[in-house]
């Protein structure tokens, strides 16, 4: 099968692939077999850059392997900004949801007790906690949180 795409569409395809590569591999310290299968396709697409009139988009060669020429998080890189916005939303969303689940389990004595609640009531209480945490963290950020290590007393604000 042949797919004809313009130079601009090729650039966009590399953008999408770079974001996907970041999501699949940036947090890993070792190669994951679930993501390794995408590497040949990535190398093939990157290797087409000269043919597509975009040699400036890649570095390296077929023997050593290709890489993206632009650093994803370089100043002004729109893709990096999109990834950072996504990461920020995921971080705060996960944080408030995990805190809400933890605290509802504490309030009820266990997670099993939470699961024994009627679904509507459980969801209402979780949503109430999420909303409260969202409000606090939206105004105070991480300053609203303290991590207590071992038996240390909570840190005092300056």
C-alpha cells in the first residue's frame, strides 16, 4: 500500500510520532518490549525526511539510527508545551483523585467499606472530596500539601 502525503502532513506525522514516543518511553529506564515494536516504524518514518524534503527534522543516519532534530522541550517548541499541559492536567487530576479515594477510605475505615456503600453515595462523596481538593490546590498548589517523613513533625511555613 502506498500513501501519498504532503511535506506538511509528513511534518505533522513526525510531530504525532514524537509525542507518542515521549508518552511510551520518556518515563522508562529500560526498553519495554511493548513499545519496542514501534521503533522500526519510527526509524523508517524518520529516515524518509530527506526524501520528503525535510532533512532538517532529523539527525543521525540509517546505520546509527535516526532521532528528532528538535528537542521536544526546547524553548518555544509547541509540541513540548502541549505535552507539558497534558502532564500538568494528569498530575493534578491524579493527585486529587488519589487523595479523595485515600481519604474516603480513611473516613469509612477501609476501601471495602467504601465499596459497600451505594454507588450513588460513594460517587457523591468522592466528587465532593475531589471538588474540595481541586479548589484548595487551584489556589495554593503544592504549598497546600505536607509530606511527613517517618516520625518527623510537619515542616513549619517560613
